[in-house]
C-alpha cells in the first residue's frame, strides 16, 4: 500500500473536525509529529510479507 500524497497535517485537521476534538495550536505540531511516527511504523509493519495461508489468531480474552 503506497501513501504518496498523504498529508499527515491535513489528516490530523480533518480527523479533529470529524471527531469534534479541538487541538490547541500549542499541541498541533506535537500531534502531527506523533502521527508521522505512527505512519513510519505502520509502513514497516505493512511492508512485511505474509503468506496467504496464514490465518488470524483468535481474539485473546484473559
């Protein structure tokens, strides 16, 4: 899955509007930076090849 053109700042802005969650200006840069990190980690996880024969694990319930 390619994420070219994905603007993290725009994503944060749109999600804050959708969730009706006010992000104060003093925190916005930090929120965007954290989503940039999340995006980088997700790209690593999503790039890992998984065989089609692998089935998802059942839900863990303690």
